[in-house]
C-alpha cells in the first residue's frame, strides 16, 4: 500500500513563513493595552514578555562553553540560531507576530543582525520615565504581592534602585531605547503612551501603516485582558495585577504617586521625556 502524501494545504501551512516584528518598550508604557487592542485582529499576535531573546543569548553563550571549544562546530550551532524564531512560533496560527523584547540592546542587536533572517522592524512604545516610576510605585505600594516587595527592601528608594540597576526591568529597556536612536537604519514607529490613551485609533492606524498591513477595525471599549495563543499571564509569579488593564474604556488617569518619587530619581531621570 502506497504511503499517503501530505496534502498541499498542509505543506503550505507548515512551511509558510510568518512576518515577525518586535515590540520595544519600558514596562508600564502601555504594552499590555497595545497587545489587548492589536490581538483583536485574528491575524496578529502581540506577545507577552517573550523568552526568545533569552534563547538566542543562551545559544550564543554556548560558544564560550568548553565542550563547544573542544569541538567548535560553529555552523551547526548557527543553523539552530538561524531558525529559533520560526521554530518557536511554528504552531502559532497567526500571519503576523509582534514579539515583545529589548531586541535593540547592543548585545541582542549584534546577535539578531546575524541570525534573524527577516528585516528587524520595531514598534516602540515610549513614556516619560517619571511616569513609569510612578506607575511602579502605585503598584508595589498598593499590592503586597508585587515582586519589588519580596527582597527585604523597606522604602520606595530601595525598590526603585533595584528597577533602575543595570539589569533591572526599566534599565534594560532604556538601553534598548538608547541604542535605537544610535541605529537610524532600523525601521521603527514610535507610539507615545499619552497619545495611545488619548487617541488610540489614530496610533493603532499608524502602526498598521508602518507594518504595511490592512487596517482591522478595532474596538476601544469593553477590552479583554491579554490572551495570546490561548495563554494568559500568570501574575502570581511577579505579583497580582502587574498586567491587568482597565477594560471598560481607555482613559488617562493622573497618578498621585508621582509625588512620591525620591528627589534623586527626579534629578537623574526627569529629563527623559517623550
């Protein structure tokens, strides 16, 4: 009996390359809101915090491992790195993936320019740093399970220092943003947080134009919490409500916790505005 061949439809679905773009932004800059809106389009998946760049980094660091140095088969390892994104998103049933991560930090960009086999194009969400800090303060001062409360720090200054240290959540993304401005050859579209909440339709249309995609008519009220490829955030890991958004409507709310930012942070970061 002859072996049955896969259908043409199956082959085309399996081998069809997805368009993969990147979302670069500091935390608390509208990432989850942006994802909730864009993911209404069944052809698009804006990811949660992605581990793909960590996979690339770990594979790259294998080249420093003694086992690799003992038998330096660089081409075979490069084959794996060249296909990480296609393999990771192979079972995602979307035409377009917008992968959230600091792709433009110097180290990440160096690796990706060699191994990512599509043009690197970025959606960049920007927000004044003091507003980002105020949003963090409001969260960890009102939510006991927030991860900055888990390290024995006793005051706001210590918790912000952790976030702004070299490998802190905010500092890493600031490096990414800084390097974006040093690489004007990388196509980027910038979306200000304030613009996104004040006129979301205009800003979302701007992203569609940048990505050369047909516009999908999104709704901007009665939103859903983010779900991507059938998976939701498990915020018991980092603290409750880290990634919750206001669902009834999009609106800007003044944050009184901005007044609680220690003066040294105001002096050091108050000039970083967008």
